[in-house]
């Protein structure tokens, strides 16, 4: 979970959980679409979901009555960060390599 200070106040970017289902359904209804139920990231301001972005590339959801452009940009940035972290294997640092060499010797 990440909290960012914005013009509208603190915004929290986090993964959606089962307790968000009703709020996600409402958000989809406001955005004139359907929520697929796919794993998603959500942007929360003052305890309300203002935007959501499925992790697997589906269409974003946003409250048309809120300033959501900043929230959508932050959600896309976080989704890209998570995707990059999954694709790139962690490199072992020099200390880890030395420890492995000592253990295997």
C-alpha cells in the first residue's frame, strides 16, 4: 500500500480485496461499464474508491464526478512497477554471492 499526497488530500494506492467488491461495482456503474472481478489496484481518497485499474490490462474504472486523472496515472505507474518487478529476477549482490560460495565450498 502506498499513500501519496495530492491536491485533493492523501491518496492511497493498494490492491483491491474482497471487501471492495461493492465499491468496485458502484465505481463501474458510475463509469457506465462492468467490473470483471479481475485482480485490480485501487486509488482511495478520503476512504472512497475514486479509480481502479485491473492488473491484467483491462479497462480502467473511474468516478466521473471526481478528479481522477491523477489517480489513474498513479495506478498505471504502480501497475507498471509491479509488472517489471515480476519480470526481472532479483540480482544477487556481492555479499550474497560470497556467502553462497562459502556455503558450497
